[in-house]
C-alpha cells in the first residue's frame, strides 16, 4: 500500500466521521442535561433535505446550512415542548420524532431526488494545501475544521465554564439544581435545541458534502450510530471524537475492501459499521457499575418542578 | 397581564375517559392537519380527504387491502406493546420481521416439495423462530452485558436487510428470474389461504385477531403478564417483590420477536409469494406508532392498526388520483403519534379557566397567584 493511498484513506475517514461528530456532540450535550432524544436520525434527515433544497435552489451553501440547522432546531423544539413542557415519555417522543422526520423529509424532498448539487468546496490553506503528498490533509472543507472547533467548544463549555457546570448539574440532579434556583426546564430546552442544530448540520453535511445529493432515508442509521457513540464515549467529548474517527475508518475501510474485490460478499462488508456499533456497545456497557457512574443520573427522566 | 385564560391543573387521579379519548382526539387533530396540508398543496381539501380516507375502502377489494395491511401492523404491535408495558424497548421489529421472512421462506424454498401439505405450518413455525432468534440477540446482550436493547435491535434491522439482499444476490436467487434479485415463487402449498374471494387478505388476519385475544388474556389473567405490567409501572416494587428482571426482558423480546417474525413470514407467504429485497414498507416501525395509539391494549391495537393501514392505502390512493406524493403517509403517521403524545397530557391534567383576571387586592390573594418558576 503506497503512502498516497494511505493519505486518501485518512482523508475520506475524516470526512465520513464529520457528520457523526456534529450529531454525537450535540446529543452529548442534550444527554448531559438529562434528556434522551432518540430523534437524531429524524432531525438529520430533515437537515439533509432542507440543506439540499435550499442549496440547490439558491446556490448558496451557507444559507443551506443555516436553514438546515434552523429546521432541525424547530423539530427539536417540538420534542422539547412535548417532553419538557408536557412531560411525555422521552423514548416514545424521540421515536416519534425520528418517524416524523423520515416522513417529512421524504415528503419535502420528493421533487429533488437524484438532482445534482455543487458540493461543499475545500478550504485551501496557502502553502500547506500544496504540499507534496501531505497536501490533501490540508484541503478539507470548512465543516471538517468546524467539527474540531465544535469539539473544543463543547469540551470547554462542559468542563471549564460555569454554564456547563450548571448544565451538568441539571442532568445529574434536576431537583437539587432547581432547589438552588437553576431554571432546569429552560436549560434543558436550550440543550435540546443545541442538539437539534448540530443534528441539522450533520444532516446537511450528508446531502451537500459526503454524497452531494438527496436520497430518501440517506442517513442510513447514522443518527442511531451517533447515539451509540455517545454511550461509547461515556458522555465525554474527546471520546466522541475518537469514536467518530474509528467509525469513519470502519465505514471507509469496508468501502475500500469492496472496491478491492475482497472475496467477502459486499453485503457483509456493508453491515460492518452496524455490527461494529453493536460490538462496541457491548464492550462499553459490559461493566454495569462503570456505566452507571458515567451515565447522567437523570437521563430520560422527566422533571416536574414543584413549587 | 395578557396570558392564557386557562391553566393546567393536575388531576387527583389519571382520567380513564381521557385515556380512551386521547387517541380519538389525536386522530381528529390529524384529520384537521390533513385538511391544512392538502389545502397547502393546492388541492380541494375535502375532496382530498375523501380520496385519502374513503375511496380506498369503498369496495370489498379495498376492505381486503385494509385487512391485508393491518395484519402485519397488528401482529408486530401486539408483541411490541407487551415489551413497552414492561419498559423493554424493542424498536427492531422490522429486522425480526425480515428474519422471520427469511427463515420461513427458506423452508418453502428448500424443503417445500419434501414437506408436502405440512410445508405451511413448518414455514410459520420457522418464521416465528427466526424472529425470536433475531430478538434473542438484544435480549442476550441486554441481560448479559447490560447493552441498550434500543440501539442493538435497531442496528440489527440494517444487518437483517443486508442479509436478505445477500441471500437474494447469491444462492437463493431464482435461476430463471432474469437475474432479478428475488427467489422462486412459492408454490400453492406454501401460500396462505385467502380470507375471502375477491381480495388479497389472507387468514393471517385471523391469526392476528387470535393473538390479540391471547395477548389480552396473557397480560390480564396470567401471573407472567402481571409481572411484566408491574415491572413497567413500578420497577422498584417489582424488584422488591422478587420479580426476575432478566426473565422479563427475555420474555418481552422473545414474544415481540416471535410476532414480528410471524408477520414477516405471513407477508411473504401471502401477498408477496416469494422473497424479494423489499418486503415491508416499514411495518415494523409503524407498529411502534400502532402500539402507542392503541394504548398498548389489544383491542386498541386492533383499531389502531386498521387506522394505520388506512393511512398506507390513502397515501397510495392520493398518489394515483391527485398526483400527491405517497410519502404523505409517513408524514401523517408521525403527526398522529405526536398528537397522541400531546393529547396524553389530558390524562393526567385538566384545563381550568383562571378564576381571576383582575389584579388581586389583598396580599394573600397575590401570594396565591405567584406561579412556580417554569
């Protein structure tokens, strides 16, 4: 295997991991606030279709990403209203959000399937982008750099700021946070909306960068893999980053193995990312005590502020 | 102050009337939303609603189609509801459905002639076992390794579909099928008898009704069912009473896997008549909605699956008659579930008119109006 080939694999791994990073970091913040939103897949699809429709009609990708984030945030607000204000079951509502997102995106994108779109352009860094051999490592699109900034920001926010501490307190013990005067529901609303926005961006990345087109259900389970990544990462941002790159590598690895004509049926290779998710989940949740220690204590439980 | 003149008040006891009324309220709200959606799409809303909800079932063939589509939904939802009641979230019914189809279809393809008349029962049995086997994976991982059954069962949906595609591109492909990735058609012995002439519904609908009765009996009249209900409603009480949580998880997943597998084999041994890459328009996922709209109650599920089946037929109908996208079905399904979840609010709360609008005069009255921080 020559080094040029290796570089190209690294590049495509990073690109494949990028949507997972956005979606999983967002969900991590949501879960840290004690809310389990299983609607990531649905929000991603709505983000993907919004970005594609806006991007291909206006030709402005920036606008496309902003509207994708907005559309997914609106969906997450619906989830927040149901689960936080009306205190519905979070698992059921999240599932509803995914099913609704599937239907809505298929409906909204019906006239756009198979159309072309000009994808996201790489951000050329002077000098570095033209390096021999290593050049491709400095020719990523802006969203890839954005994902690293987001990681850094989420990490700083959660572990180095007062607001992040409040958010984690709300996730660990909402009644205590409420007792000391923290607006539990408002903080949870904001967290859910943040998760919505990043899921929207993750979806937009699918339809405008990873595979610049719109196909019904194109997220192919990535929203669920992002959810699994948060568990895998034991709710820590840097592990999300590492996990996303591992998954990106599995995804790209199986594609390359298929291209190489490895004598294993292509369907088995295609199922590797899903299989890997299961294996990783088993490995990480095997230790019950450790899992219980890491999981935000109020995850998935509604909070009713009493007077 | 300009605010809602209404406020929510917690009911002393959950309202059993509202528990039944909520799905009806949600359905009405969905219909109204449907009117708005159709109007927004530039169609005469009432006509569109007629095309969507009435035209598909105003013939005996149409009624047959309704029962045909309701059957897999009912079967899957009955199993899922048992799990949801006991807080076991199997959301991979679609995968267990696929494995049921594969296992039962395999019996038909490879042992069909040898089994003669016995092939159909053997297929049904294999289908049930296939679905159970697939659901046993999340059950094992959850009980042994504490792994989320939600994520595992969902991942297995994708794997099951890829496995089916693999088989149909490989050894199970019909050699005379012009290279299409599909199996040979099942012969007469290996297809389910029709429910009535002039329709496509099979006796699988009867299986579903029998199962609904059995499921009602199981959850209300047996100790095992009681244990499951208690573990869902009050996990701590269940643990204190010494109910085995692991047995519960196994039971919930195996039963829901079995019914989903049965649904799968009934679908390929019925209307489809062979194995092909696409055997379900998402029945396994729609069944989650059916289970909730049916209040996790067998009778409710029977009704909800008919409504859901009508949503599928309506989508097909408006696609043909009004050139509207059939994706509208998924939209309505999601909306229905949202409305239901929202309507559930009124099970535990009721709306009351605020008595006072004028500013309070006395200090104690003012203190009463202080709202808790939201």
